[in-house]
């Protein structure tokens, strides 16, 4: 068990030393210790798993985005688990998670991220998770491809070499950012039926809405309709029908003609 501050070697090896790297931001050490013991009791031993943590117990040295990028860079496991300190692995365990991964590999070898709760579209929230009052929430036919994942439990394929955004920070919506980054890099994301207990149902505080606004602004700007000029070609990017139409060769011809007329008039 090591703090990410103590990890010195930044080089990833081609052969993974562990099956899982279990990574957590820690503010309450007693709760983290309970989480850690629950993983060990369910088969995630120091032989098949490593435990990394970002220590925020005395002060916030890391926000979620910066810590996760360190986890993703330094983890030596084939699969990287990023989870809250307030989860307890008291239902499914090592073998069940491996079974979920095997099914996902067979369904879609290009998966990059998965979790136990997320959304497959507007008003289509899916989950496979328990809460301390004994409630088991189960909705969806799994594995199910999603557009966003809840942050209580995320599993990342190490070989996908993913990151979260460098220009976002805070403690919310990094699961959504990770899903978007995976899609940009050719990977898909899924909810899997891995049941654990999460002690919290989330907190949409002022920081949540701040990060939400910043995430929307970032991706609205990135996915904007635009012309791309390189040294050897020019092309048009757009996700809309009208945008794609405006990017065809005939439209570009008229744009050039119009610009040429303007220059001659000057």
C-alpha cells in the first residue's frame, strides 16, 4: 500500500505486475481502511492487487482530476479501479469482477471504461448497486453501453492509456469526462453488474454545478463546427447535417470565390 507521493518510477511496463490497481482519494482514513479491508476480504489480495491513494486527510493536496491522472500514469495493474473511500465490497468480489470483464471482452474488445452505475441516454439511468439501508438498485440489461458513469466505482483498462482533462478540476463529473475521453480515443464505456455498497447517494453542491458548466463549455468548444487547415489539405468538421453540407467541396469553392471577390474589391 503506497501513497502516490511515494511512487518514484513513472515508466509503465508492458507486463502488468497486478491484475488490479485500486486507487482512492482519501479524506477519512478510518473509512478508507474499512474500504481496503472489504476489498481484501473479497479476494483482492496483495498478490493480485495494489492499493494506491492520494492523501487529502490533512489538506487538499489533490483534486480528483489531477489525482486520477497520476493514478492512470503510475498504476501497474492490468485494470485500474478508481473508487470512493465510502464504498464497501460486501457483495460481489474478485471472481465476479473478473467474470464481468470476461463478458465485456467478448461483447466489445474496444471497451475502455466501465462502472456499476451510469446513463445510456437522456432519462435512461442504469445501475447495479446497494446502499447501507439494504436497498439494492438494479436497472438495466448488462453489460450496457453508456454515455456517462457514476464516480463511486470506475474500472479503466490500463492498455487504453486514458487520461482525464488537464483543464478541468474539482471532485465531480470526472467519470463523464473519462467516458468522453475514451470515446475520443476509440473506446466505449459500459455499466456492468458488479454489486457493492455505496454509503452515499451523491452531493450536488455548488462545486458540482461549477464543474458542470466548465465541462459543457470545454466540450462545446471542442466539438464546434470548424474548418481545419493543414499543410497538405483543408477539411470541415461538424456533427450536424447542415454543418456537414457546408463542408462539401462545392461550398468550399463558393467560399473561396467570395473571399477572392472581397480581396479584389479592396
